[in-house]
């Protein structure tokens, strides 16, 4: 009985670790795909490290620095 409880706790711990470490869907790809469908201008620089998306309402800049993805969204003033 003791062995069964120990093995169950071990399997529970391993399953929690695997679930928490799974790869999530890339939000940057979704943002680029949605912008392209909306007819935005997309510019890619430095082999894909810098992406600039321009629409009528906003300008989005995505930069990849050694695995760290930085997003910057600027809203355009329509004066």
C-alpha cells in the first residue's frame, strides 16, 4: 500500500512538471497572420529578428533578442 501511494505521488508530480513545461502557441505568429489578413504592410529585417507591421490604426514592432521577444504597439493619431 505504501509503495502504491509513493508511486502515485511520483506520477502526479511528473505529470504536473510535464504540463507546466509544455510549449505554448507563439502569439507573435498569430499577430502577424491576423495583420496580413487585414491588409497590413509587413516588413521583416535582419533575417526575421525584427518585424514591423503597419495598419491604419496602429504600428506594431516585434524584436527578437536572443530568445526574448519584445513587442511595441503604437496607436496612430487620426487628426
